[in-house]
């Protein structure tokens, strides 16, 4: 029994050490800080009561965030915002739509920082029905931003894990 306890304690300490030992060193689902929430509402000319965050839909990493937001207006609007360097950027917008679950943090690309995915069902006027969409974000450490990439979303949807996606299509928001 003592060996089992010693093993578990050793495992926990080695796992913490492997990730640098501090919160914020890896992306994690969090509550969006109020200052970012206020900025999203202000920039979209919405009242705070009309801005709702998807449960489990905000991922934070060292003060940089990607967050799924639902605006309650005449038509339900799904949006995804990134926040870094005191700037909010609207990375995705669809209406009417619905998020299909929380953000997914996935390290299968084996990059330094795991990727973040959102599944969205968006109404298509052309088809007259809802269609599934996958929105993918990777972290660009040079820019310190989450960047949206259609190539990464296609890579994830196709399941071709042996071929790395081309992230040159990444959109990282405005640059100061």
C-alpha cells in the first residue's frame, strides 16, 4: 500500500513538473475575465445581459483567450472571439446557429501548444437546413495569439494525422 501511495505522489509531481508546474502554461477551459467580456459587449454594441458564453467554451493560455459567445437578439448568433494584447478580434460569426458542445482542446498535432476546436451547426440559406462546421484555432507563439485555420479544421475532419496541416491560411486578428 505504501508503494502505491509513493508511486501516485511521484506520478503527480512528475506530471506537474512536465508542464512547468504553473497554471496557464497549457491551454485550459476557464471563465472569461470580466474585462474581456465587457470589451466584447462594447465592440458588438450589445448589453451584457445579451452576451452569453458557451459553458466550457472559453480557453485561456497565458493571458490569451479564445471564447465562444452566443448573442441573444432576434436571431441566435454564434460567434467566436480571440483576445490578446488588449484586443478583441471576431474570428467567427454565424446566424442562426448553435454550438455543439464545449471547446475541444486537442494535442494530436503534437505542437508545443494544443489546438482548440469548436463544432457549430449553422443554418445554410442555400440548403435550407443546418450544416455542421468545424472551427479550428492554433496558438502562434511568435504573435502570442490564437489563430483560426480552415486548413487545420479540414485536417482534423479528414483524420489524416500523418500529414501535417498547412497553417499559412491562419488568421490571427489585427496586429498593432
